[in-house]
C-alpha cells in the first residue's frame, strides 16, 4: 500500500510519500523476486507457486500518482489499483490529513475548533485538556466532515501556504479528467476510498453506508464502468459495513490491519502492508513485506 510519490524530500511533511527513486528501487526488487498481480488476481489466489506474490495499491488519488507512479508502472508493466475519494464532488482541493500536515507548522500556538482549544507541540496540535492529537480526534472521535470543515476554518489564515509550488505535490489530487485518464491505462484500476475520506468505522452505519454508496455512484458515472473495489480510509470498518458494502457490489474490500476476529466467510477486507518513508530507501519495501507473518501470506 502506497500513497504519494514525490521527486525528492519524501518525508517532508509525513511518511506517506515515497520518492521516485525509492519507488523504482522497489519495482526493481519486485521484478527480480516477485509475481505482481492485480488486486483481483491476488484475492482470487491466482498465484505463481514459484514466486512471492504481491499486488500494488495507492490510496488517496494524488496527482503525483499520474505524474510519477504511472510511468514507472508502465516501465515495469506492473498492474496497480488506485483508490480515490470524491473530493472533486465537494469542491475540496485537499484531504484533511494533508492539509493538517502542511498547515500546522504555520498556525498559531493555540487554535479553537468546535469550542475546544488545541495547543501546538512541535508541528502538531493537541487538545489542551485531553492531550489527544487533533489528528487522532478527527479519526476516532469526530470523524464527520463537518468537524473537518471547522478545522479548515480555524487554520484558514495560513491556507496560502498550501499553494507554494514546492508544497503542492504533497497534497494535490487528481481531477475528474485525470482520474479518467489514469483509469484508461490497461494497468490501472481506479476504486473507491470513500466519499469524504472519513474513517467509516467510526461513523454511524447509515452515514457510512451512504458515503460508500455516493462514492460508488460518483466513480461509476465518472469512469463509465462498474466500480467494485473499496479501500477503507484509515483501515476503518465494521462487520456490518463489510456486509453492506458487499451488498452494494464491492466484491473487493481492503483494509490495513484487520480489526475483528470474525470467521472469514463471504467478503472480508484484505490486509495490506503500508510502504512508508520512515525507513531508508533500500529497506522501505522490505519493512512492509516483513510485517506479514507466514500465516498471513
């Protein structure tokens, strides 16, 4: 599981972006040692018995996937799935984690959001009473989009920093035309990453399933085909949501770590290993692969 791909300074704001050179190093390793499958081939178990089998995914729908990841995927002839939100539908140029990472260093020492105060420690904000990180609260306590809008407003003064040319690769998303363009590649499948990038497992069932449904309608109208792959933002889901998404036609559902111990009957999310830039370039992919035990491969 990748996110963004940038020319350099991969961990400038967070660990979600890897450099172009790192990605090519990973692809060289995969070419030498692995069989790279589509996500659907992987889930179906269409494995090469002689090689290590992997599937490649990218979350969030960053524009840098089009500029930097696609050329390398084409060079090595690797398939991949890219999971996008519906940010273009609700006129948000960025997703909340990227906005918070880029803007927080510029903000006031204390900000107010929804009647609570958050103080900055280093480059991040924390609730002055509970000491919980603002990012944690958005994910787990107030995942609804209205709270994210309040965060945007509280940091509105510093928004011009988002448009610095050297910052843009870390948050810019593909527009509708670019999503169609990348989906037209024989190697790429665009799937859903929710509508608002909310942590769906923390919402009410009705709100979460509505988001999944709206995301599916948006992408199917945009791409003019059936969309049946879903990657849960933050790996957040519930058993009820898995069943509901399956009834909507999401036959492929992906998470990060599995959250429940239920029997694996029907459609259940596939665990993914994230590739992040907190490791040295040469060990990023190896760290992700080693996070799996033999029983999970």
